[in-house]
């Protein structure tokens, strides 16, 4: 046993000796007399050319719609119309529910007869709001549709001007540098003038191009399509629409056909019925009102406006969800709210008449602007054609360059006047609830 223990220790020592011998070769220091080789340097990375970060994108695909197609899609898909259609269905079901209550426990509700009448008026109000929404959607689609066309036409005018001024600038620089022969009236000032005009024209071009994109997005929303849909107008030029109407006809349609007129009058009738309902609950010291089961503030009330046109704020509906006190007190309280609602109906009529008159004057102004700007645009184009023909395509003096800019501005003003006229006509159709119907091309 002792012999085997000694033998095992001997083997352990021998193994440790081999390890140390091997380690001596690994950790041995180099001889100072011999040169120590230096590690090879890493090659410097090749310079990378800086370039702009780009993102992969698919080419834009636009679906072009005619005005008739846009209107058809909008009236079938717009969420406002769908929501008001649901409101009409809810009003129908509410009336059915009141009838069921009357058949079962009507004897416990002495005011059930007046609640039924209020419910019927509520259905009429929902129908009036639905009808007016149709005209609102029509106005939005027509306006956005022709705004797309307008922005594209303005981009064409600006692009043509930029291209012409760029060509003139190249020729003027050659003239100033003495490579094209001196021309009286062309100098370094002409170069600076051209560069200034080109900068302004490019800014107008960007405004029109991106304005068209915004108008397409608005048209897509007005049509009730998904946010990812890419739409465009099929028309290429703005139409000049002839229309004939009088101020009195516009106002008469506005104060008789508008949904808001019917809504305000229904509000007054419902509130007057509340007086009768409170009288019917003679023994109650606390009675609910029609607003307990309906949100009379569901329709937003526009506030006053001072700019660009004066418009006072509307009087909103008011009715607490319950009235307290004996019958006489509750009836008198409801009567005061009825007076308020009648005043609100009268004010609504006055405000809609004001809106109609303002819209009519805007249309008249747009008609006059179309006449003036058409003549100016025609004269500007004729002037440019004569100047270009006389100069053989090259600028003869600085006034020629100024005339190019003035002609482009006249064309842009004519496009704007046509667009203002279209928007004014669409607004008149909305304000008169279809009393004025405009024959837009492709409708």
C-alpha cells in the first residue's frame, strides 16, 4: 500500500513537470538581442461615400374618379350619413318603445300621450338632419373635387413659367458673358431679376403640387374611403359654369328648405309639448322632461364669428332633465323654456337668411372676377406670343421677362376666379338645401 502511494505521488510530480516545461515555451520572454517582429497593421477601411438616406417606396397609384362617381361613392359610404341613418332608426325604435309602454303600463304615465307626440317630432328632426347631411356631403365632395383640378392647373402654370424663365436665364447669362452678342437692356441686373422670379415661381409650384396632395386627401375623406386610398379627379380643366338666380330666391329657399329651420321649429314644438306634459303630471312634485331620454345638445351650436364675415352666435337649446315643484310651478318653468326655444327658432331663421345673403354676394363677386381675370389672362397670353415672336425666342430686354411673369400671374388669377365661382355655387346649393341646383359637368 505504501509502495502504491509513493508511485502515485511520483506520477503526479512527473505530470506537473511536463506542464511547467510546456508552459516555459509558452510564456518564455524573447531574447533582447534578437529583433522582435512588429504586428502587421490592419488595413485602413476604404472611405465610404456619403449619400442621402433613401427609403424604399412603391410608385404612387391614383384612382381617377369622375364627379358623378365621387358623389355616388360619398353618399353611400360617408360616415356622417350612415350615423344619421342609424339615428333615424333609433328614433323609430324609440317610438315603438313608447307604444309598448302605453299598452302595458300607460295608466301609470299620465303624460304618455305628449311623450308620443314628442317622439314623433324627434323622428321628423332626425329625418331633417339626415336630409341636410346629404347636401353637406355633396358640397364637400364638389369643393374638394374641383380643388384638386384647381391645384393641378396652378401647378401647370407655375411649371411652365419656371421652364421658360430657366431657358431665359441660360440665354441671358451667355449674353452677359459676351458669348451671344450684346443686347441693349440685358445686364447682370437681368440675371438677378430672373433668379428672383425663378425662386418665387418654384415656391408657387411647390405650393400647388403639395396643395393638390392635400386636396386629394380631403376628397378621399369626403368620399368616405379608407385612409390608404389614393384618389384623383378625372377632370383636367376647371369649368366656367353659367348660372342665373336672384338674391330674394336664394334667401327664400334658405329660410324654408334648410334642415336647421325645421330642427329649430321642432325644438320649439317639443318644448311647448313639455308644458302640457308637466300639466298632465298634476300630483308629482318632481317630474322628468323630454331631455331625460334625449341629448338636446347632440348637435353642436356654432359660436359667434367676427372674421372674415360677421356672424352672431346661435342660441342653443336648454331644458333640464327634471322639473321640481307643484304642477303650476313646473308648468310655468316649462313655459319659460318654451319661450326661449321659440326665440331660438326665430334667430335661426335670421342667421340662415344672413348666411344665404353673404353666400350670394360671394358668388356675384366671383362672377365679376371671372370676367375681369379672363380678359387679363387673354391679354397676357397675346402679349407674350408677340414678344416671343419678335425676339425669335430669345429675351430682347428685361421688360420681356417681366411680361412672362405678369402673364403667368394673370392665368393663375383666372384659375382662382373659376375655382371661387365653383365653390360659391356649391355653397349656394348647400345653403338652399337643393333649392338652387347647379349643373356641374359630369354630375
